[in-house]
């Protein structure tokens, strides 16, 4: 399916699914709302109406109060608003929304209707993913239907059109045609900024480049210079100069003023020729290569690294690879708004499901480009009342030029992503959140960790398995990576478990036999290492990633033969 302009397929499919959920609620309200029509009895014995009936009753009471106050205001009495805007809502700041009868009625009626629809979604008996999706698209619909978004019902737009003799509307139509030509809503004055002139003005030089990125070096601005340089890895979905907007808000300049030699990765904006790059390429030819070059140029033994957003995820993954190679060339790691555990990706998770990811894998997973404008549109919808509708009103209804704002200029300067890299990232990070520790089982007598409960993602029929702590080879605390002396097949072949039930002695003995063989340790004598005390499960959710061996682990020496 091809969606219009910059709207991604995932957004369109989510809208369709939400429409189906809403239609089911309208046709079969009793199936969506608990006791939709029945009278219920509370715990205290008092009667009460069903959820849907209660919402409707409250809505009609508020409507009655609204019209009563409106009629009173016509008679000259003060109008005390029945429904007020939420704090921070700037759509109705003009005095006409409060002082003019028609506009006040429009605003308060809209707010009441919006609250009813939102409350119905919250009260609906839905699973959480469906509720989140329906809530998101309901909010998009509510925001779009604000009377402030239409010329005839916006007092500021009508006043400006009257004062300019209609020229504001004409200019707005010209702005609309211009944005339609470029395929995107203008959120800032694109002509107000120029890279190297009033953004990205810190003095630096490109010291290395390959097919994936350029490495920019900035000299320290102090006489005393730090021994170790600072490497910054920004997100690959936008341009590098988020760290170097203007002198007053440039992190690059700040770091240089602290005596740091700064190396900044500037990712290439991929075109069709780059459509084959993978996630592994972004690690090996991106972050790891940048580390190597920065160390070679600076002559330092180690460097400090900083990553932001997906740049931080790439950097963390790269450090896990380096640690597996016993490479400790990164002394410290700082992460800014970086996700390592994707169990709760927020509203972005609305657009990610098996159907959508599989479709992307079929279309661009083997080669192709994911347009950066689509991702930019998704981020704008997360804050539609800040990034979409105010610009629609300002640009198209009032005919004004967007304000100059360096951060929004950077935000609009999006980059594409290689299809294989994007598809792998969506599946392994957002969709499956592979190999994260869920819980641990500990011995309540010796208080020792007996087993780790890990989520294996989609490559085994049992999503959760028990892993012996003696299978842990070494840990990388900096990168949150735990390396196992097990192959992926050995993890897949481990005995199954019902994680909602206690672990019996028979289960423990079975796990012990399995891991004794897998790790090359002989089966212990007697009790088989089974504790006399009970095993208790302790929730220890962490973002640590578990790395498995490519080949089977070697046998342990006699001094290592210990019971699990």
C-alpha cells in the first residue's frame, strides 16, 4: 500500500485498525464497555449506572449547564465557563474565545465533546495495545477538529482577513501550494538559517570519511587540554549539528571550552546507492571505525564517548562488540535519551507490530531506502498541537511566514535510513526487544542466584528460558552486555518452564543435568546440586543484552567443576 506524501504506511494501517475498533464499539457497545446498559451495584450496596450510561449522563448534565450559562450570559450575567482548556493549551488564548457568545459556545462545546470521546476510550474494555492505539488516533481526530483550525470558526483568522482585505487568506493559500510542492508542512523559516553561517558554526575540520559518515574534529578552546578526546555519536535520523546549533546553545563549543578535543560523527544521508547498508555496517563501519580514527589521530590510549537517541543505541551495541574482542579503548560512556530496553517505547510502539515490520522487511529489508520525512511526520503527530496545527493556522489561515527557530530547522532537516538497517532495528529492538533479563531465581537459604530468566525474543518457541549463572562468561557493565558460554542453539534446546509456577526439585535437577552437559561440567553427585531450600523468583528487569557464542563452549578444567 502506498500512502500519500510523507505519511508512513504504519500510520495509515494504525488509523484503519483504530477505526475498526471504534466501529465495533458503536455497533456492539456492550462488548466494549462493562455493563454498558445494565444497572450495577457497588461494593457498599448502592446502585449505580453502567460505565457508558454514566458517561452519557454526565455529558448531558454538562451540556445542560453550558446552555444555561450561555443563556444567562445573553441576559447580561457573567459567563463562568463550564469547560475550561487544559493548562498549556494555547489554541484558545484570544479574548474572543471567552468574550464573544458564538466563539465561547464553540470552544466549550468542542471541549465537552472531546472529553466525552476521550473518557469513552479510557473506559473501554480493551487490551492495552488496542487502547493505546485507539487513544492516540482519537487524540489526532480531536486535535484536528478544533474550531481554531478552520477559518470560519477562528476569530483571529477572521479579524486578520477583515483587516487585510482578504490578503492574509490569499497568502495562506500560496503557502499551502508551496508546502504541497515540497511534500511537507513548513514548521520554521527555512531561509533564516544556513549551515556554517548561523548554525553549525564551531570551527572544525573533516578528518575522515567513508560511505557511512564523516568525522569532524574540533580543537579545544583552552590552553590546558584533556588527554583523552571526546567522541560524539548523534542519531542517524537527523543531522549532526543538533550538538552545534548556535554558539549560545552548542554542546560542541561547551565541550571544547572545557579543554576537550571533540570528534563528532556526521552520518551520511543515504540515497539509493546506500540502500544495502545493515545494522552491522553502522557498528563496524560507523561507530567502531570512528573510535579507531579518533584514537589514531589523537594518539590517546582511550577516549570518552557520548551517544544520543539511536546514536546511543548504535554506540552501546558497538561497545558490546569491542568488549567481546577484549577491546577496552573506550574509557567512559555517556548516553542521552537513549533506549537500551525497548519494553516500553511509549507511543512509538503504536506503529510497530508484526504485520507492519514484516511488510517493511518485504519491501526494503533486502535493499532500499526508508524516507526520513515519514519518520519526521510520525514525530510531529506525537505533539500535533505544538508542531502541526499551530503551523497550519499560522501558515495557511493567517498567511504568515513560520518563525525562525534553530531547533525546528534541525528537526525538519531529516535524513533517510537504509532499508536493511531500519528493518533490522525495528524487529530486533522495538518489536522483539531480544535477550533481556526478566527475573532471577535465588536460593532462600544460601541467598545465591540460581538461574536467570531471560526473554529470547522470537527465535524460540518458549519466549522465556532459565539460564544458569555459571554459563555467564563475562559482563560488560559499561555496555550492559552479558556474554554467555552458550550457543544460540543451546539456549533454544534448554528445557521449557512455566514461569508462573514455582520451580520444583525435579525441574532443578533437569536444568542441572542439561547445563552440566552444555557447559562441559560432569553431573554432580548426590543431590545433584539441588538446594534443600526453596527457589524464589525476584523481578529484576534490566536493559542488559545477552550475547551468545557462535560456536560451542569448550570444556572446563577440573578446578572449574562446580555445581550450578
